[in-house]
C-alpha cells in the first residue's frame, strides 16, 4: 500500500501510479516535488501538461550511451499525468557541477545526439513563461522593453550579437548545468528535461553561461564549450536568454532586483567581450 496522503500530493495520485513508501519533500526545484519510495512525483501546472506528457513519452524510450535516463511512470490507467502530477523512477546522484564541466558537456552532447531525430512539438511555439520569453528574445523572435536596471546589460549583450550560420535546430535540454546527477560507479543521470528547439551547441552554451553566472565557472569554461566565433555568439544568446528570463521573473513576481545578479551578468559579459575582441590571455 502507498503511504498516507500528503497535503500537497494526494494519496489517490500515489495509488494511481502504484507507488509505495513514505512521502518526503524533495529538495531544490520549486518545492513541488516529492519522493515516494522509488518514485519521484512532480507537480505539473495546467499550462505545462502537454509538455510534461511529451517529455515523458520521449524519455520513456530514450537510450543514451553512458547516460542514465529516469524512466517516467505510467498510471494504472495508462496516463503520464494524473490530476496535475507526473511521476518517474528515482535516480541517485549528487546535483551541482562541482567542476565536473567536462562530464556535463559530454553528457549534453551524448543526449543531444540521441535527441537529434525527434521532431519539434507544437507546444514549444505557444509556451508562456519567463524562460520562453527569454528564449524568443535571445533569438530575435520577440522584442521586449527590459526593466530600467537591466537595460544596460541587455543593450550591451545585444551589441555583441552578429548574424552567423548555425547548425540546424533540434530538440535540446536547455537547463543541464544543475540537472546532471553524479554518483560513484554510475553513469551521469539527466533529470528535469527542459526542451527547446535550437542548435545542439546552444545547449552547451546555456550550460557554460550558467556556469559563469551561478556556479563560479572560470574563463577556461568557455573553451570547454567550444572555440570560435560561432560558439561565442551562441553564448551571447544564452546570456540574453537568462537575463530576460530573470527580467520577467522580477517583473511578474514583483521581486526585488538583485545587484549581485546584475554584477554576475556584467562579469560574464566582460569575459565574452574579451574573447570577441581578442583581448583574453
């Protein structure tokens, strides 16, 4: 039998996925995920249900050499989402890069190779979220007037942009830096699939941008991503993506703007500008 019901995770949902064990809140994320025995339950907002079902269907049959993929669970009635909840098998591991950037980027490349033949789902064109807005603005598919405090870094990043040729777009995981798990003796595991339709190397660029912004990544991290003008332009777009997503989070949720966050963007931009002008050591 499943454990007793939880205030946020209904017992009938646990039973629908035939999970057994004590309910425990998962750390990290948005505070809406729970462990139940060998299963992980995640809350799915109504507007994200199509994406959650699609992601589960992709991960259900995906095989990636050297990468662990948590398998989604089907309910007893054959559904990936029940009453706003999805479930997948628990995979062990430690989150956070901790200077494992080579492994993270190798995992990204293996994953994106495995995803390369998958068609773009219709929901990607219609998503409404801070991250969807950031993605479209970064790729000149939408315009936005940023908050006054973010106007200078926004304009500076846009001044770096150039039109160059890229590889064709495909499905990528657009949030890998903190979503690769490591455990001794096991292959890396990928969690929290965040699909986007962009060039495969853009997934690397987002991981590098996140490393520079939030994980103490050094300038050498840029070289691990790739070299040359094309990757730097992808990195510029990745930083724009994160900047505008932050802008929208602050604006929509009326959060206080962090000067530390602005400083992190400026520091990352300094490194990119040095590369673009050939002034790096």
